[in-house]
């Protein structure tokens, strides 16, 4: 796991205390892409947390972006988010 991935996971874990957290780095698929040249990575995150209960998809995504803060401007170029509650897994 890269330092970038560890930092992303740490931020999400501290903020949401997730039941499940998966982070996939797809940066290699975007080599040569304009955003990749700036150094930011392409990631897919699946996060399951009670913190998302009663929130819309947009609210959940905003929560994730807020938790990642400045990483969204420097370390992350693209982020695909699946944010659910434990009840939504069944």
C-alpha cells in the first residue's frame, strides 16, 4: 500500500469508523491522461458506515470529499465513490 493510499484510508477510517472500506488505485489505467500528469491518483472507494444513514447519495459523496479535504486538490485527481450503510448491504 502506498503512502497516498494509507493516508486516504486513515482519513476515511477516522471520520466514518467504517464497517467496510475498500480502496482501489486505478492510476495505472490513466497513464498519459492530463490529470495524471499533475500527480493526482485515480481511485475507487467502497465505504460502508452507519454515518451515511438518512443521507442522500450526494450528501454521502460530499461527506467523503470533506473528510479527504486537501487531498482532493493534491493527491487525488479522480474518485469514484460507493457509500452505503450496513443495512443497504443485505
